[in-house]
């Protein structure tokens, strides 16, 4: 009987010992969401300022940054306070970074912003 109790105790110890050493698997962690890639594109739109106005002849002189003059007959738009207030058509002549544009519609003020869109 003593051997039988010793055998039962030894079997219980071995079974318990196996449970202690067994590693429990955990569910794999969800993959981290991919970082959103920010796409940066340069602003290649034309931007200029009205520097002079001739209300009788309905034309304006527009000053552009160096190297950014528009081609003749290009349609441009005039903005004041973020709102479109006029449409221009580039007619020339040009001197340095200044170029003349006819007022097709609307009205202009010195300091208005001129853009191509």
C-alpha cells in the first residue's frame, strides 16, 4: 500500500510539474496600422499682386515673383480677402517682373492677389 501511495504521489507530482512548465500561447497581437504617408506636392500655381490700376483703360499692372511670369493671353483671377472679385487676361507689355493684364470682368484694387486658378 505504501508503494501504491508513493506511486500515486509521484504520478501527481509529474502531472502537476508538466502543467507548470507548459507555456500558454497567447493570441498574436494585431498588426499595427500602417502609418499614413503624407504626400507633399509643391505649389506651382502663379501668385502675384496688383501694383497699379488704370480704371479708364480697364487694365492692371501685376507684379510676379522672378521667373514666374505667365504667358500672353493667359486668363488669371483676382482675389480680395480670399474671394474671387475679377478676371484678367494677360496682354503685355512686360517689364522685369511686371506685366499688364486687361480686366475682363470685375474690379481691381492695389494689393489684390492674382492667381491662375
